[in-house]
């Protein structure tokens, strides 16, 4: 067959190279991912991000001072870096929320975060509805790492309220911060309490997709371990220490060394595997197909309601104008009816005068002269 490719004596068309074409195009374009970190100050959010992406993202950060705990508000800080690994470029945007949970009254500390998430959805919706759709920048939040403090017995009311407000707009992944302050039994108990609170309050955190039946057993086992580790008990460190001749990130204590990448010490490796290696693309798809589509449907519904109100308003105004025109027509009809009655009365008077043998014109003139005489007197 002409035009067919031949390999090992077999004919084939060539569409099997489509994955390679998509791969080359995707690698050339690069990938975007937006990660939000939420939690009160001192839980190691910045340190964990630096540990996850092997960078020093906040080296030039200026911590504001002078705000009292009563006046303290939640602000949004955004940092974008480009990371390249094996020829693949990742544009990572980290959204931090300094001030979250630090004020005396934290009832509405979730509002700034929700406002930011909605703003990014709205900006993407406006760009998508515009003319220049080729150069749309996606700054929607694909994942939110929510830091739960190691002290306490589960989720606080502030934690529950935040998750309830945001769980339908962003993929929430809860993590237990500074887990090296807890024993293994305490971590297991705290994880159980947190998951019970999540289920009791009907909070929908990020759900891992089910493995396909054709996946190998090693991947399935890894998936089961990741699911069982939620919420991830993590430790971060900006220090590189040497242990048995090997350099690694960890923390030095008087009683020993805590290794960040040691699975026996914390769930850091599992969190990094889930967030970067296995489920980053799925989080982007869930953001696009579920969270953003819900926002888009609400926007379209609101636009339809506004259009319907405008239509009803125009109908009411048109009806009012029709009523005005109808009133004028009624007045004209009344005038015509009055003229017809007068004409009918004149005709009847003329007929009566004719029957009495008088000239109607003379009688009418005499009648008029009498009225004039009466008026003159």
C-alpha cells in the first residue's frame, strides 16, 4: 500500500506516534501549577515548600511588624519560579497566606482566601470568553495544603470552617505540621481524629482517583499507602546535615537526628510523591473539570438571571407605554361618541320642527335671536 510505513515486514499508518507528538509539544510549552499553603504562623509552611522543591523561595521575604493581634489581617503573597528537570520546565506559583489564624478573632479569616480563589476563576473565565484565547495564563489554584497544628485533638472550628467554605473550590490536602513533636502513637490518633472530623462535617478533601485495572501491583501498593497516609504528617528543614557520610535534609536534636526524607520519621516523601510525581496532573484536571466548571455554571446562571430581569423590565416599560396609548385612544373614542350624540340630537330637533310645519332653519334662527334678546335684557 502506497504511503504506508514498513517496520519488521509489517505495514502501519503512523498514528502510533501521536503520544510522542503530544509529549514534544507539551514539553516545549512547559507546565503550570499553582500551590496554595494555608495555616497559622510558625507551622513551617515556607520551610516545607523549600524542602519539597529544593529551593529557597522566601530568602528575600520581609516579615511585617507592628500589627497587633486584633488588627492582624490575612494577606496574599504570590511567588513564581521556574524549575527544570530532565528538559521538562515547570512554572510553579506558590500562594502563601501570612496572617491566617493569627488574629484574636479568626471567624472570617477564610474570606481573603476564598476571594482570591474566586478572582482567579473569574479572570480565567473572562480570558476564556475573550478573543485572545491562545495566550491564556492559568493562575487558578490547583492544590491547597492546609496545615493542621500538632497540638490539639483534631480539627479546630477555624479549620472546619475554612474547609467547609473552600472544599468545593479547590483541592484541599490536609497535613499535620511539625510532626516530629509527636510520637508515632500520637500521630496515628491525631490522624484518626482529623479524618473523623472531616467525615462528620461532610468536608470533601482531595480524593485520589482509583487505579486502573491494568496498573502494575507496585503502583497499586503505592496508591494504597498514599491513601492511608492522609493527612500527611510532615517535617520540613532548610538545613542539610551529614548522616553516615550522606548529606540530607534533617533536624538535629540532642536526642538524635530527624531525617526529612526518611519514611520511618514522617510522610514527607509520600506527600512529595503524591503532589509532584503521581497526582499533579490529576489535580489540574479536577480543578478544570469540577471546581472551575461549577464556578462557570454559576456565572452563566447569574448572567441569564440578569438578562431575564432586563427583559422583564423592558416588557413592563413597553406595557406602560401601551397603557398610555390606550388611554389616549379611549379619550378620542369618548369625544367621537359625544359628537355623534350631539349630531343625533340636532337631527331629532330638525325632524320635530319639520313635523310642526316650521322651517327648521328659520326656527333655529328665531330661537337664537330669542336667546340673544334675553341676554341683551
